[in-house]
């Protein structure tokens, strides 16, 4: 029958289409860059699409980038009303002792002092103050051990399974003395991959973007107006006016981390021309002296911002040029339009070249039988760019697009079916 011939033609034509829509045909391989670090990653903050990755799944020490996890939990407690910004905390003997260690990042605390949650939060982010972060963990969960457990649970909820968290600060346990969490090794450190660190940063920025109001502060006085006041200079030297600032990169976060084992780490973020990028550099090497982590981060940021452009590959509810419809047996309409159930926008290299976008269609239903409801799944389309599937922090984003019917198709009435059958009978005679 003509309907079967038509269906076979459609299916064969969309099994593997190598021609792309006009907007996509300019896709090409982006210039490569060399990032001198043990691991590096650059992603689009909104979609989580990975634009650059080198050893991104290698588990390494994360140092004070750990504090992003704790800060997320603090903001979550604020948001839920379990914690108040003006709530005051008096240091316990353990946190007080840690705060007096001048070899660690700290703001000095008095054993009989009172400090607000907001003060400790700012000190943890701007100055990476370890005792301040410990106090925040205690007030959220009641103890360091319980807060570490809460951090681990949050990571699991985000699908992060490569992390080892032994303390709230990111320090090597050896620096905590008797303050280490029971059951953890005296020389252990927090460990994660660059990919997992980026997932933490993405959740922090997505759920609590107000964190940037603090991370962009270049200098602030802790406990101002008291004898304990101390000026906190932000360790993120890429902020405007600081030593590693780049006028073309309006960096406003996020968190540094340094230990002997971890080396120089930095999770950075920059927003420009409507886009936000997250970068992760772990154990930076190369030039730049004390700013080498920022030198490598700048390479990543420029690469992500300058070499890619957004292209809409699919729009929810709008048929693809390569898979538009399927036939409907006994339907009032003999075919129904099919379309992706979600939109897909991806960043592709700006430079023109021979590479293309490929849509690969897989049918799960070759023909429908009326009546059929809107939203019936008929197949899926996998999309590749430059011969590779798109990569995301959440790989469910890279899953094939589900194609569904765009409207309900009623069964044709008796007379329509009779006349349609007669037409098909005579057409098959010739």
C-alpha cells in the first residue's frame, strides 16, 4: 500500500541524517587549549554542558573548595527558616583553638565572643576561615561529625559518588589535631573529581545565586568596630582590581582551595553576554607564581566564552526536519505530526568547518492505530555534534530526545474507512 511505502521511505530517510539545519551547518572543531593542571573543566552554568575537560573524573584533593558544600547547607538552612542571619554563636573550645592557628586561613575568635551567622558565612567565603566554617557546621547540625554526614548525604542526592568527605573545612586532618571527625584517618583529606566539584558549584549558583553577592567582595572587615577586627582580602585574585584580574573577564566567584597535597585549586565563575561559565582547576602548575591557578582559569574562561556559540538543536513541540510524522491506521487523519518532548540548545564551536550535527532516529512504533492520544511515544532521536555525543554534568541531558505525537487522532468514521479502502484497492492495481 502507499501508506506502507510512505512509512518505509520516511523511516529510512531519518535513520541517519548527516545534513544539519542551516544554523548548525557551521559547526566545527574548536581550537584546542592546554591547561597546565592535574585536572580542569569548563561548563555552561545553566545547562551543565561540558565545553572542556581534562582528567575531569580523576579524584583529587579539593582543599577549601569543600566549603561550597557547607555553604550550600547553610543557605539551605537559612532558606528553610532553621537558621537566621543574625543568630549569634559563641565558639566552642575546639573552634577557638583552631582560630588561633595563624598557619591556617582564619579570622581570630574570642572564646567568650559572639559572632553572627552572617559574619561567619562571609568569613568562610571571602577569607576561607576554617574555624568559622566549623562553627557554621555545628550550628546547622550540632557537631562536626553530623555536618560531615549531612554533606555526604547532599552529595549523594546530587548523584555524586566519587567523594570522600572527612571534615567540614578542606584542611588535611593532620591540621585539625584532636578536632578530627571520629573514624577518619589522621592524615586524610576531602577528595572529589573536577566534574563533581562543578556539580556542587552549579547547584550552589542555581539554587542560591545570592552567594555571588558575597563571593564578589574583594575586601571586608570582620567584626568591624571591635578590638578583634581584621581586614579580609579575598583569595580570589581574579576579582576586579585584584592582581589576577582580567578586564575582559568579569569574574564574581567562587572558591579557592590550597593544601600541600591538593596544590592550588580554584572553582571560578564568570558571567558575560548573557552566559555564565563555571571552571574548575585542580593542582595548577605553570607560570603565574601565586596566581598560577588563575592564569590557567583565564585560559578556560576565554576558551568557553570566545570559541563557542549557542545553537537550538530542537524545540519542544516542533517537528524536526528529519522526523516529522508517522502514519495512523484507521485514523481520521492518515498521519500525525511527531515532535521532541523537550528543547535542546547546545554550544557548538564558532569556526566554520566540515563537521556537522547528526540526528539518528530510532522508531519504537512504526505505525499507530486510531484512536491515539496526544503525547504517545513513537521513537527517539540521538544528537551528535562533530561525531561526538554532547557531554553534560548531568548525562540525562544528553539522553536521546523522545518523539511524541503532537495531537490526538480520532478513529475515522465508517464511510471514510470504506472510501479510503476503495481508493487503496484501485491504486494498487496500477
